[in-house]
């Protein structure tokens, strides 16, 4: 976000969108800030072995939650060039990532409080404080939340899953498909939907969108799941798993971009054309004077000769 980005206006737009989302009747899943944690449990799953947050009424399905925020950092598709490093470990860690903040928005603070309760539920269920990935995130002093999803899952961890082709907007140049090799698949845990959310006359619709249109400073709605995977030495890694990004508004960001362009246009006339130094021949006049001097000396010599002759 550039220096013209209006934080106050962004907070107002974010609050308005969050309030509107609270009133949606047929929402695909609840807002994280509105859930009652007593309705949820941490359930163990196999293939891959992990723990997921589920609703008590549906313990066999991971629960999804929506949260609204301002994009302050992102690493989203598509890839336009193949990664220079293509080791197994590097390919495994390639991911889609977005960091959201509220820039001090009260609604985002409520989301942050709910996020902390989710972390505490996992810690209590697993009876451990040895959990990475749940640390506080910040953006310029304001709370932030990181959401991500890997592009690949190790094939041996999910033998029951089939590889799912990448969406055209995610891998238009087939770079990811080419580098996955035989060790990985693109499965359900790797799929992220990219959508445009619009509300007209009280009706909300989601339509597919190219992820390239999601920019820092835009207001979005993300859908996430919460997962915890065991690592080593009785430690766990907590994941806010990205499942969907729905673009809501780019008004504030576009206004900032326009102001920046105007400021650049004003500065342009002040940039003068570089003055080229003209160089003169240093010795041209000296040569002329030298020639005149030689002529005078010859004249004097001739005059002296005449005097001697007389």
C-alpha cells in the first residue's frame, strides 16, 4: 500500500462489509467472529494424519469459516516462470499465501479474538503448548492473520486421493503441473477458489475470478479451515488453511493509485532536460596568439636588420 492509501476510509469500508456479511441469510459458512466455540471440537483424521476443527454435528467434515480483512501481503498464482530451485523440499513448500489486517478495525479485532479461542481449543485438546504457527502476526503495529495452502500434497500421505488438475487461472502456463513430478498430487487440501463477491438488492453472488486481480490494499473475504499436524518431539504445527478468496472491494486501493499517478504527473515538468556541457578547444586562441607572436618577432628581426644595414 502506497503513501496515499487512506487507512480510515479502508476501515470504514471493511466495517460496512463485515456488518453486511453478518446479515446474510444463505451464507456458505459462518463468520469466524460470530461462532460459539462450544459447538466445535478438534477431531483426528488419517491420510493425512492430522487434527481438524469440526462442528459437533458433523465430526467427519472439517468446518469452514469466513473472515474479512484488508490484504497487506500476498503470494498468489499464477507462476510465470519455473522456480530456479526444484528440489523435492522446495516444490513441497510452494504455497498460496495471503496476510490480512484490519488496520485497527473493531470487526477485525473480534475476528482476532475468535482466532485465539480456536488456538486455545487445539492446545487444550492436544494437551500441549508446543505449537508453532499460532504466533501473533502484525502489520505496521496492527494485528494480522496469515492464511495459506500448499500447491501439493505428498502422494504417499494420501494414497486414497487422486490428482486434481489445476484450475486454468491458477496454472495457465502449466508450470506447476510440469514440476510436480511423480512425488506429489494437487488434492483437496491444496485447492483454493478465487471468486468475486457482489451484493445487489440484498442478494449475494460469488463468481469465478482471476487471482491476479487480488492486490494489496483490496478488501476480501477469505474462507479458512483450521488444521494441526504433528511434526517432531511432540510438537505440532497450527495451520490456518486457505480454502477460498472472495474479492469484495478495491475502491480505496484504486483511489490511492490514482492519487499517486497524479502526484507523479505533477512532478514530471519539474524534471529538466539534462544540460549538455559544450566544450571549446582550449588551445585554439593560444595558437592564434602564438602565430601572431611569431609574426611580430619576425618583424622586429627584419627591422633590426635594416637598422644594422644603415
